[in-house]
């Protein structure tokens, strides 16, 4: 009898691990709509515009939040209505300024990264470093060559830190 139970376990009976394994699904080809969507998103101009709009939206909300934190210098001498008007104007100014800055930042970074990625035909950290350098240099170019170099180095380093944190390039 002991030999019969030994033969059953080695003689082709399925183990519980095999029964739990999900069936293998066949490979599914992308639909025409999915291919068109990928083609649209792989267009550098479209990707840049979308990134600029999203950056502008982020800047708008950050400006509203940070503008609400500003306190007037002469707060004790202002009525409640004057304080409310001051806060609303400050939030509007700050949000518009942040909106423009983040929109430009998103547009330039995305365009630079996409162009470099298409030119190199690789998706790696070098694209991010170059895009960060171009973005930082372009944003700080009004301050002169030293500021542009510092902006380039700073934004490139920041981009690398963000990429490592998000772990996009394995």
C-alpha cells in the first residue's frame, strides 16, 4: 500500500500549484485606434504642447496656493474687504506668473527630451540630462552666461534625481 501512494504522487497527478496557475492568454495585437494614439503621442510637437498645458495647469494651482499664503504688510490697518481683495489680486498675480513659468518649463523640457530621444534612438538617462540642461539654460539665459550654465547644471542634476526617484529608466 505504501508503494501505491508513492506512485500516485509521482505518476502524473497534478499538484495544487499547477491547478492554481492562471491560463496563458494569447498575445493581443493593438487596435487601429491604439496605433493612431501612439503615433499622435510620439509626435514631439504634440507631446510638448500637452506638457506645456499640463505644466501651466500645475503652475496655476501652485500659484493659487502660494498666493493665498501671502500676508499684506499693513494687515492691521486693512478692513476685511480690503484684505480679501488684496489676497485675490495676489493669488491672481502669483498663479499667472507660476502658470507661465511651469508651462514654458514643461514645453521646453518635453521638446528637448523628445528631440534628443528621436535623434539618438535611445530612451535612457542621457536624454533626461540633456533636456534638463537645455531647459535650465533656457530659463535662466536672461541672467547671462554664468546664470545659464548654473541653470543648466542645476536643472540637469534635478532631472537626474527625479528620474532616479521615479525609476523610469531601468
